[in-house]
C-alpha cells in the first residue's frame, strides 16, 4: 500500500517536471492566439531557447542568465513573426512554419558551434549548471501532494504564473481588451483599442514564454544539450491550446495529462516491460492526436467553438 | 432649439474629402450640428454618408478637410480621440463582441476604469442609465443571446456610459420593427432634451420628418442640399436624394412583348441570417421586355437575383422559366435553361481575378463544343472567341492573356457582359450593372441591355439608380422589405412616386 503511494507520488513528480515546459509554451500561445495571431513557430522558438539557455549557463555559470537569454531570443523570433503577420499581413501559417524551420536549423547549428574547442565546438555531452529539485521540508514528504513540492524553481514559478494568467485574462481591463481583439478586431478598433499594438505585445509575450519553456528543458528537465531536445513539444503545446479551449487553467490539465503519459511510459521502460520502447515512445504523440480528434468532434457536436473568431486573420482598418 | 437661438454649432466639418481606390467617397462635404438638435443625413447607398461619419469618429483619415468641435479645431486620429471629444457612433453593423456580456462590451476599451474593474459595479451603473433613458437590457446577458433591437440598445448604452454628447446613428431603424423604431424616436427625444445632439443617417423620408430638425442631402460624396425639416417635404427630399438631372437619353423603341419567359409565383426566401428576405413576390417578364426592380438596398434585391439564378433556396412559391418549373434547381441547371447572370459583386462573383481575360470570357461556353471536345479544351478557339469579344464589346485590355484583375471596373464589367450575353438564351439577370462605372462604360452597359431586349430576350434589371430604371426599363417594380409594393409602367412613373414607394409608403397607383 505504502509502496504504491510512493510510486504514485514519484510518477506525479515526474509528470509535473515533464509538463512544465509545455505549460509555459501553451500559456504563451493561448495569449498569442487570444489576440488573433496563430504562432506555429513555437517549436523553433523552444529549440533555440533551449540551446542558447544552456550555452549561456555553460559559459557564465548562471542558469538564470540562461533563462533570460532564452526569453530574449524567443521575444526576437516572435517579433519577426508579429512583423510579418501583423504589419506585412503575411499568411500566419506560412510565417509560423518558416520560423520553426529556421529555429530548428539554427538550434542544431548553434549546438555544433557554441561548444568548447576541446569538444570540437560541440555542445552535446557538456555538463553545465542547472536548476536542481528543491525539496520543501515537511510538505514534500506528504504522500501524493508532496509531488508538488519536489520541483525545480522554474516549476514553482508556474504556481504563480498560471493563476496570474487566468486572472489577467478574465478579470482585468487589459484581458478584456485582448479577448476582444482576437474575437472581433473591428469592434475592438472602434472601441479605441490599438489592435496592432495588442497583437505585437501578446505575440512577443508568447515567444518569451516559449523561450522560457525551452530553457526549462535544457536547464532542468534534461540538463544539457541534445539534438531535438524538445521532442516536438512545441507542436504538442499548440495542440494543448485547442484541448484547453484557449483557457490557461485547462492548459495545465492538458499538460499534466501529457506529462503523465510520459512519466508512466518512462516508468514502464525502467521496469523492463516486454513492450518495445518504440511503442511506448509513441504514446504521448498518439494521445495528442486522439485528444485533438475527440475535442474537434465534441466542439462540432456541441456547436461550441472555442477558437477566437478572428484567429489567423489579418486586420486592416480601411478595407473597403 | 434651432440655429437662430444657438448660433454656435457643437460640431462643424468643413471640406471633408476622402478617396478610396477608384471611388470619391466624400467630395468636399460640409456639416454643422447644433446642441440639442437632430441632424438627418439623407442619401442613397454609396452617397458617402457612412464614410463621412467614419471620418468623424476617427476610423477613416480624410484626405482633406477640417473638423471643429465646440468651436475648436480638432484632429481625430482614432475612435479613442473621438470618444474623448464626446463623439460616439452606433454603427450600421453593430460593434459588439458576440461572445462577451453586455457589461463587458460596454466598458470595452475604456481607460478611466480600475485595472481590474468590478463588474457588479459596472452592471449597477448600466442599470441606472437604462432606467433613466428607458433602455432596458440585462447587463449580464451575452450579446449573442439578444435580439437585434436589444443589441442596438446596448450600442446606445455604450455611448451614454462613456458620456457621449454627440451621438451618430447609422441607419438605426434599418434593423428595427416599426414599434422599435418608434421607441428609438422617444429615446432620441429624451437625449436631445438633455442637450445632447445626434446625427441620424437614413434613406427613409418619414424618419427624417419624424426625428430631425435639420436635414442634409448627400449625393455622390457631396452635400447637395441643406434644409430645415419643417420647411421641406418628403417629395422634395426624394427628388433631391435621387438627383434631378437625367443623365442619359438613350433611343428606345417601343416594347413588343413576346411570350412570358420568367414567372415568379408567390416566392419567399430567407436571407443569410435565416430571416425572411422575400415575402410572396410575384411577377412575370416577357421576351423583349426589361423589368426594372427599384428599392433601397437590403430590401430583398440580392435575394431575388439569387433565387432566380439558383444560388438561394426558395422556401415557398414557384419559379418558372420558359413555362417550365425551375424552383430550387442548381445554378448549372438554371444556366442550361438559358439564364445569364451579371452579378452585383463583379470582382467576387463575376470573374476569377487571377485568370486571363480569355479564360474568363470562356467560362460559360467551355463545357460545349467548339471550346471543348471530348473533355479537352481548345485554347486556340478560346483565344479566337476572346479576340472577337474584345473587339465587339470594346474591352480595353493589353492582351487576351492579361489577368482580368488588372482591368478597370468598367472593362471587367464589359467582359462579363460579353460572356453572359453570348451565352444568353432567354433571360438576362443584371444586378447593379452600372454601379461604380464611369459615364462611358455606363452607357455601353445600358445599350447592351437594350440590345438584348430588342433581340427578344427578357431582362431582369435590379438597380438602385432610379434614373437608369426610368431610362431603359419598360416596367418598374418597387421592392420594400421583401414585398413588391407595386409595378409601374416606366413611361408614366415619376421619381417622387417611386421614391415614396421605396420608402415603404403605400401608393395605390398600380
């Protein structure tokens, strides 16, 4: 009995760790999409964020500086996306995909050049500073709930970020304006809200959080740099946004679900099951597809469309 | 109150000019508004009323012109600037976010509120204002749950909540029932009694008479008349609105009607929102005859054209073409029964912009020989056809291969005419065929329509230009709120009568 509880607590702990980067990226994407901009560049931003965060921490010895650099990189990449889609009114899907392609390539390139000369410039295999788990005395010993208190500092930050994100979106003036811009930019404009500014702001914010999520991967979840460290988490975060119906609190649920499957899968592999590893690795992605299909089906059935009405559409005031 | 007793206008617009590509939406338009008064802005669709008001609320930037509020020169760059000056507008298409509540919509974009507004406090204030002006609405209801009339009340509440002193109402009664319109009149009265002023955009004469103290008539972007409401009458306004001068004198032979080609029997249809747009429309057109449809835009014209061409389902009644029942047939079946269509939206529905002029001209005949044989197109024959049409219809294009979107509106329309007339075998449906065209192109289009009539075809001509209808139609039917108000012979009809019928006045001159 006690053993089962311990195992469950352990799985929960891993679940949260695996879900952290997803929550950062998904909450950011929810804010971006609420302004009407679809950012498919998430994967590229997370990868670039991960590699620059690790490189910075490796050379400066400060993981915090690494997080800052990753956030900055995410912001710059998102600003490019905002410029292309808001100012130049480019197709949001094309712009986002280009940024992911670019970011993936850039991250690999940097991973092979930023490392020390002793390792042929390669970052792979280097060990740098990291955010280790900080166990909170007493609380972390409680079964099940203890999982919440055996995390790294970046995960603890989420405990504040998520409620804040929910409060801001639904209870503040700015949140109201943001929702209006994504639903009906024409009305928002007529009511004196600066649509362009709003879209830039929240696209850049989304990029910043994607970079943050990337930093968590290379500084806490799987410290170090390996090629494709995200394992498609940028894409899963985008799927989570749909699962969450553009609600930050529900995004946490989705991230836990995904993280949970990951944790169970690891656990199973470690226990030496006869199921081939490839199938277990496939599980989270399979689950993502399944969830998307079910959500879309349910949305159609209940006539509830959660997506911001103006998502993906460029806005121009004097269109006649 | 009137101009004499309060000589300083609260609002003045001078020489406002605004261009859109190809259109002069406002041409040195002037406007004056006095405190406590209602100014009616009268004009046909496209006369530039809404553009002028969008300039006033900062949604459009004027190319030229000055605006004075309370005697001070002001620059209005955005709706926020307008709100600061106490100017607010109820748009024709409501500016409300359907997925948000009434209260959320009302405070949207406001800056003088706490960072996290207390919604119960907001709701309380809304109820206060609702009671004062008799504008009942639940602050916590979602917009999508409200009727159109209620949504309009939210729009007005929104302006009052922000303390607007100058209210602009863009065709506010277009979506209201007569009872709701009446209620709106009382609300406007209460607001002006408190010293607020209003600009009322409309093309309905009765409303001008009922609501306003002053009226300005606009035509083609210009203000063509300024009248005191008390010193004018609906007949005069109708004439001013449509324009006096007869622009064209086309030679027209007497009409020699043949067999009935198109017949509508008690046809009803819904609009895109599922509301009734046509209510029991009946008429027939003979070969060798042009039947004109007059009416203010949005009274069922679009739906009428779509019903006849198979683009919209009929909910009740019958459509007969050449004596055969053709109700709710597919567009292809309708085309095959000899119907041609010159659509209102010529860029969107008439042509494929990124395809060559030649391909656009062939777009109707390509299914049959000689343009196609055994399912394979003959590009050379298509080109030949196009060259012939370009010649006959005098389409100004660099080459038959030019993408049609690069041509002017008039030449695109000529290309559509070429295609539709070439394929026409009985009925030609022309919707606003000369809208936005210059004088020369307009004349060419009208001549072609007359040619078709003289060749024995039936023409259904939907137009918002009464002059055009009087010039080339043989009979004119007036459509109002989806009903035919009457059918008049064109040679005895006059603009005053038609204008009144278009505004829903029941003139028993059938």
